[in-house]
């Protein structure tokens, strides 16, 4: 009898894992892969940040490179022109930023005394700069040195010479070898359907990134003109510089506009000493940003490039945490490229859910 039961148990097929367990295992493997990928991206940030930045810029300007090639401009000439333009922009930004930073550092005692007096007159003795410095000294364990803070910020935001060289080299080769890279990627697959899907994917990424940079650059230019005109009208120093800073920072969702608001308020308060006057420029920019977010951008961009604000915020937090300020700039383009890739790899039909 015992031998019969043992034989019966041996004849039964082994138990297969349930569907829920298989799904849980798959998600666990995906989670481990994502964690390992994040760690790898963080460890290789010095190499990957300039290369990815150059690749994103190459995708954005790819359609223009194709147009230039059709007009008879060799890819190498176009690549050299882009690298030269990038060098001019970087040189101008570093020269202008360094001059202004040195000027502020030289006038730091005068500016701090003036700012302290205006704080005391606006908010009372409890908000004098001396008390704020003592508070920072107690919390940080040392005296508060504005010049050291500014120097640290400039060192943090300024790329190293090695990363800059890698970025420019990667930018040149991305444009000069763009057609060969596309051809190699498409013909990597043997099936005709996969080749066509890869070609459509590359074209859609380039099209969407081109639309993104064109629309956002146009909107940011308008906002920059508004900021420069407002700064000039209210009497803030360096109104043209404020317009340039606003144009650059508006490419960073959430963080960029908030930084501009805070900067305009602080400089306005240091210039005028009145909270009402200091709020004029930030409020005008806030109204312009609100109209852009809820009226202009949705009507110009359309549904194809409309991204979920929550997903944009998460992408901004992730890439800023991973790659710093450059990651904040790359967050939205990388999100657009990832969204387009997922839509091609996992095509889904839109389903209308009941109310």
C-alpha cells in the first residue's frame, strides 16, 4: 500500500508556480535591473553626462543636419559649425558669469551691509543679517562666508575641462557619423519589420525632440524678453543678463522658474529695500509662466508632446539626484525619448474607461 502511494506521488507532475508568483518574480527582476542601472549611471557619470548630453543635442538637431546634407553641406562641416557655436556659447557664459561673480565678491561687504540694513528696516531687528549669520554659524559649525558659498556654487556648476573636451568630441562625432550610426542600428536586425520599426523609432524621437526644443526655445525667448523688459522697467541692475538667465533656467521644469522668482525678489529687495517693489518683477514673471503653462504650451505643443506633470516632476527629481544640474536639463528630453521608445516597443491602443 505504501509503495502504491509513493508511486502515485512520483507520477504526479511537479507543481508550477502560479501566475501571480511569476509576475512578482518578473517585477523583482526588473526592479533589480533598474537599481543596478541607476548605480552604474551614477558611478559612470563623469563619462556618461557629456556623452549623453551630446547625444541628446544631436537628436534635437538631427533633422537640421539632414536638411543641410540635402543642401550639399557635408556632415563634417555641419558638425564643426555646431562645435564652434557651442564653444562660443560656453566661452561667453563663463566670461560673463565670472566677471559678474568677481564683481559681486568684491562688493560683498558693501552689499551685505546694505542688505542687512534693509532686512532690519523691513522685518525688525530679529531679521538682521548678523543674527542670520550667527544662526548659520551655530547650525553649520562655522562662520557664514557668502564669498565661499558663491565660490562653491560656481565650482559645482562649472564643468571640468575633461568633461568639456569629451562633450565637444562626442558632439562632433555624433553629427559627423549620424547617418552611419542610424544605418548600423537599422541593419542590426535581420527582419524587415524590425528594421522599419527601428527607423520609425529614430525618426519619431528626432521629430519629437526637435519639436520640443523649437517650441520651448521660442516660449523661453518670449519669457526672457518679458523678464529683461520688466527688470529694465523696475530698475533692476543688468536687465539683459536677467533675460539670458531666464532663457536658460526656463528649460528646467519647476526648479528653473522658482530660482528666477527667488533671484528677482532678492535682487529687487537688495536694490529697493521695499517688499512691494521687490515683488513686482517676480509676480509679472509668475503671471507669464502661468499663461504659458495653461494656455500657450498646451495649444502649441498639442497632445503628442503633452507629458504628465507628475511624471515630469519624478524624472526631474531622479535625473537631478543622479547627475546634478545637467541631469535637470536633460530630464525632459530623456523622458520624451523614453516615452517614444516605450510607445514603439509596447504599442497600446487607447481605451476609453467608463466615467
